[in-house]
């Protein structure tokens, strides 16, 4: 028996830069089964209704990473997003190109910014010439060493994470989730001899602009979990270099601050992160806030059992070396 | 019901009005708050960046305090909720568990993992229930259009936070409807407030906050409401900077979640600490249709 069909309305972003005055949304309504992938619907529209619709796709099996786009505002692969749940939740399906990359036509974007960030992290092994790989064993690694890659080798470079990232949207300095997840992959590769150099170089170049909003981790169709690997990079960067950046100083400052009373001392933290001169720059804002919220100048009370916290710090900071 | 109250740092300091509103709402909905002066700060995501295992241990200590008392925890901050839940999830990894227990066992701290960590939003919508909240409404907020602003850590990563949805939640909107307000649908409601990089790069942080406020405004919001005091700082205390970054007049009142509920349940603006906000909330309160006022 054939599955029942539903009437599905698509509002598709249409735009030809240089030709159209502004983007518009065009509605197409089709009868489809709920498990139809959005990509299948788009191809049907193009084949049967409107041959001018432009989109990018290839494998239709969530392997090539070509068909990432925004589906009801979520960055997703069109080939593995079914229409049923979208219609159920939104009553229609709004299809738009990925964000954070200029539109070339309709749903096709120029991925140059995404690939530029990828190239910048130098995504290739840098072998130490003094330690050549033994003949025939170029990829020899222990299972434990392979485990350190976590999910990063699964990345198909679809750019869904780049599209979903609010830091990329707001700041051109941020390399984006994919480039940083890829960087992590090389930093933990036991064959790569540039680990320290990679960590040193990425720090002033946007590592600390990650908001840890985890939108990348939700957008990723391969569960690469970029936000969690960016966290790992931050901890590794601190271990390698200490507080060389505002971001790392703030993380270290917060950790030390918490040890003091068990509660946050807001003023002390500002001073640890920004220094006295940095604090001066924030005096105006500080007074504005203080007039409504005078507690910002109060020292927090010490929690009971602060000695327990001190002992936890003594045992785990810095973290003891893991068993190999 | 009885819960271990975990107010978090901000609600005890600059976000005192959140603590006031929470206590008022809980008192009026029959939620007993048990206080523990030995709870520590959750690390706010920053300690996690500096030392992951330390961050887990600090929060397991907090979890164990509530667990020992046989109580589930109530959080009123998306970030506290996120950090405490993350510690619970990470402790299911045997390697992590061994390292944390090695530090906690000598202190006599035992953790079984039975304690639940619940944000006020979940307690109100699931434990108390939307219908029960609605039944207590004395002054429905008819006429006030509110954009819910969730805060990242309440939602994501969804598999770890056990949230209703990473990008398409509706519990907050359901609650807003229950108290008579009109929820506003906008993309920014599940986006970031910018707070985590307020110190790293204030201009970018404020630009991000500004975008979300503009988005809510463009969709007709008279006010926004958040379950997270860090989002509140970003959206309210730093709204002047956000406005500068997005080159727009924002003037968007920002409520804490329990303030919106409290208003509908009959609390006065004084009881909810509304005068402590940087952006005045009066314009939003004036939207409440006079006929519906008590």
C-alpha cells in the first residue's frame, strides 16, 4: 500500500544577485509522503515545475556534504531532512541558502570564506623531517591514539556548522567551527610535529571568540561536535601557554576566583581579566550598572565547606596525567 | 514540592531581582526552597575551558550535597543548569568518574547520580504544570507581546542537556501563553546572547546581543524574557552597548522568567525588583490591556 501523501508548501528563497532588485520567496505546493527528503522535493520542483531553481547537491545520501541549506532556519543537509516533521511543526517549509556565505544564485552560496578558514589552519600533517616515518608504516597508530581524534575525522565539510555559527556571523576574525574541529584533529595527531605551533598561532586568531552556544554541534549532520573540540583546544592552549590572551586569562581568572570564596567575586574577576587599565575603560558602564545593582561592589560571602573545594583544587588542578 | 535551591552567583549579586522573583513565585505556587550554604559556583563554563575534570568535580560536589539531602535541584540560570547537567553526563564515562572519585572520596563526598537537576522553566511547565500555573493567574498579561529568549545551555547540546529541543523548543512560549502574554516567534529566541565573550571582545558580544533584540523587535515584541541571568546581563545591563553596535534604538524591556510569571500571579513590580533593571520595564507593563488589570 502506498504511503499517504500530505500537501506540502515550500517557500523557497529566490535571488539572482546583479539581476534581481532583492530576494523573494516563491511558493510551491506539492503532494508528497511525509518521509520525502527536502532535497527530493526540490529536485521534483525543478524537474516538474520550475527548471530555473538553482541548488547544489550530489550524492543524495548524506555523504558528499553538497546540499547544506537552511530549512525552517536550521542549517541542515536537505537530503536527510524529511518534510513530515517540518510540516507538522511549522505548517510549511522555508528553504533558504546557508548563512554567512554570499549567495551566488537561489540556494547556491559562494563557499570561499569557509574554505579560506580551512586553508588557514594548514590542514595537512607536518611531519618532523628528523623523524621520518618508518617505511611502510606511515599510518601506524595505536587504537588509543586514534580514539583521541574523537569524531572529527567524520567531517564532510558541508559547512552547516559555519552557516549556523553566530560568532562567524558577527566577527570575521572567528575561523568557524569546522576549521577549529579540523585543527583539533591535527593537534592530537601523534604524527604531527607542529602541535605547539598550531596552538600558539590559533590563540590570537579567534579561538577565544567561540561562544560555546553549541549551535554547530546541533547543525552537524555527522555528529563531529565541533563546540566540544573547541573547548578541548582552549584547555590545551592554556596548558601550553597559560594566560596569553584575554580569553585564556578570563578562564584562568574565573577558576582562581571561584577558589577564593566558592562564589564569584565579579569585581575581582574583571580585574584579573582586564587589568587595572582595562577596568578604567569600563568605569562608565560600571557606574551605570552599580547605580541599579550596588551588589557588584560587594564581596561575596564565603561558602561553607570551602576547605573541601580547596582540596578538590589541590587534587585536580592542574589535572593529574591520564593513564595512557 | 520541595527542592534544593541552587540560585547561582549572579542571582545573589547583580541579578538579585531574579532571586526575589523566584522566591515570590515559588512561595505562591507551593514550591518549598531548601537552601544549602555550602553550594559553590558552577564555574559558568569558564572553569570548564580551563580545566574540564576540575569543573566536573566542583559540580559533582554540588550534586552530592542535594543528593545527600534526598532532594532534586532547582536552578534559575541556563548556564548553571548546563554545567550541573554536563557534570552528571560526564560522570557516566568510567574514566572521568574514576578521576573525579579519586579526588572526592577522601573528602567523604559520595555521588550516586540519582539527583535530578531542573530549571525553573521545567518545574513550572512539567512538575507544577501549565494548567496549574494558569489557574493561579490573577492579572493575565493580555496585550503584552513577549519574545522568549532561552539561553544556549538550557537547550544544547540537546542529547546531553535532555532538553525538549535544541533549536525548536516551545515550553517557554507555552508558559507565556498560560500567563496571558502573546509569545513572539523569532529566530533569535534560541540564539546566543553574546555574554561568554563579553570580556574577550565586547564589541562582538554586544553586536550579537543587539541582533537578537532587533530580531525580537522586528517581530513585534514589546519585551523579552529570559530564564538566564547571564543573558539578562547581556540583553539588559549591556543593552546600551548592543544598541551602539547595531546602530539602532532598542529600548527593549528584558524580564527574568519568574518576573513575568510573578506579574501575572499578582506580584507588585517592587516585589519582583523591576526597578533594578537598566532598561525600564514600564513601557511593556503599559501594554497589558487595562480591562484585564486587577
